[in-house]
C-alpha cells in the first residue's frame, strides 16, 4: 500500500526535518541511504530451501509495458490479463494538480500468445470517462456471474481519488467481450474511496466486499462495506463492519510505525460464507457472511506487543484450513518506535482449522527482511496467492518469490522471478535509480502473471 508508505514518511519528515525537507519524501529516503553515504547493512539469514528448489527455476515468457508507470494489481480471466493502475498525492499542491495521478484505468491484454501480450482495451480510465480522470484503480476482480439481472463476465474495480474532484468508490463493468468493456455503474463509497475489494458469487446473487479505507479513522463509517451487485447496473450497500464499531477497538489504537486499525483488503472463501478481512494492526479478522446483511465476528489473528502489525492481504490454502497473511511494512528501522521489531514486512502462516482461534505456524522472511540500511528499492512482502502447495508472494524489489507450503510449519523457497530493473517515469520513487518494483502476482495453470509498478505486465513460468 504505497499511499501508507508516503504518509509514514511525510509524517516523519514533518516531525524530524520539517525545515529542511526536500521536494518529496522519496527523495529524503534516497538521501538517507545514498546521499548520506549509508552503505547497505548485512543481510539476514536465508530461508529454508524446498526439496523442489534444486530442480526448479523460472523462465520469462513475455512482457508488455503500457508506459506511464504507476501500474497496480493484475488478474487473469479467460486468457486475458487485467492490469490496474495506481496514483497518489504527497501534499496538497500535488493533490490539486494531479501531479502523480495519471488515471490510466484498467488495461486488458490478450494472452493467447503469452510471449507477446497484446493490448486489446482500456476501461475505468479518465480518457473513456472524464469523471474518472482524477482517480486510480489499483484493484480489479473479474468473475463469471449469473444472476436474474446479469449473466456474463463481471469486473469490479476500486477507485480512490488522487486529484481534487476525483471519484471515490467502485465501478462495475461487463467484460464478456474483453475487447469491448461496458461500464454498468459507478457507486460512490467512502470518504477516501475503496482501496481494495472482492467480488463474491453466492448462488444466483453477487456481492462486492469493499475496503473503504480510513472510514473509522476519520469518524465516517465502518471500513468494510457489503454491496449487493446482483443487479450490477444498480448496486446497493446492504451492510458494513469495522473493528471500532463492532468490536469496540479504537481505529487509532494500533501499534508500530503506522498505528491504526483499519480495513486494507478482504477476500472470501469458495462458498462466500466467510470473509477474511485484513484489518492492519487488528490482524486478519474472520467474519461469518452466511447472511451478507449481518457480518458476524468469528475470530482474528493477533500480534505480539513488539511486532509491527500491518495485516495487508490474505489468501487461503489446504482446504481453507490454512491462512497466508502478508504484513506490509515500509519502515525497516528509520522511524520504528522503541521496543518494536525492526524489519521489512514478511509473511505469516496460520492454522485456522478453528477459525475462532487462529494459530501461527511459521513466518517466511528473506535475507533482506532485516537488512538495515537497505539497498535501493522496497523489500517488504506485498500480496499472496496459492495454487495447491505452492505459495506465490509479490515482493516489490524481490520480484515474485515462490514458496513450497506442503508443510505450512516449514515453508521452503522454490524459485524467484525478478523482472528487469526500471526507473519510475514520474520520478517519485528513488529518482535516478532503476529497480524492480513488483506489485501483484497471479498464477494460472501454464504461466504466472506479475505486475511491476514501473514496467508493467510480466509473464513467466516455474519450471
């Protein structure tokens, strides 16, 4: 969640170096590492290797760079890749001007020739709808749905504003013909829009579970919104849920460098009866969604007092008995509160056989997780996906890390894909440097997709 990173650095700058702060926080970070002559510190221990590691590797298959940088998450559906986009504002002037708000929407690529992904359409962008010219669209989910009001391939898209007057909420699109997306509706949601979302099928009904980020922090409404999209032309919010409203845990009473309890993202199980809510310092909250209009607390993961927190994303494995939780932490030591662990974010694996009492089985870290000062780039884990006993982690500067979780208590590294370094064309992140910057990962049967914030869509396979 890059916006959190900028907020963290901006807050620290305001407190520590307000009088001499450079043009933007990323320049300050770069000066801390390079301008002040700080060499990278020693690497931490290497992870366990899977028995599969000796015979496995990766092969790059294809690449497509849409240009303009600031790419977001990626998903695959029926031989097509859907590549989101990102934006931000680091101060009021950039918010008014839209300096870092390219509003590139969702780009669709045909993967029928995976070695040459072909751009076939763009939607949810400022060019096709001027109402969206001040917004970013980092998350898109595509599902085949069949309801009394709609049958076809439905795309749900998150919107957050990065320019004054931008749209905040969700968008629903008919992508049954991926080359001709059709906007069905836009629904305003949240003061700061929807950061991430999940499109859930339930019989002949469909729902979007939306993370309306910072809602409880600013005193608006609970962050998790449940929206009935059975008729995607007329979506209706039917419920909400939040740690402050429903558990009595203050939204501003978190821990670590960014101490908040807010909903960052959400996923569901196969039947749509459970929601797994990444609630930042409150951990992953498990909700019973049997009645979508009445989300009910079941249990949650927890952190020790000296841990950073930051439950960012989640995925399920092994018949929904195992939960993968990724904690995104962009502060490996600069502004970490005393008594709190100093590291980049890493993955945790939980046994949720008893969903009321999740049990942590293991963590997965890389040598760079505890390196301080770090090298150029961001070395926190980002998002998880699982196929069988294989976990795929998008990992920013570390690319995509492939992990064997046949034994969830002893995860072992299998392979790693790191795309070619590229510079941020906007000059926001590490000006003058080239570096890998992988946001998302999406495994398919014969290939794996990765999205790089700077360089776009990558296709590879694990041999």
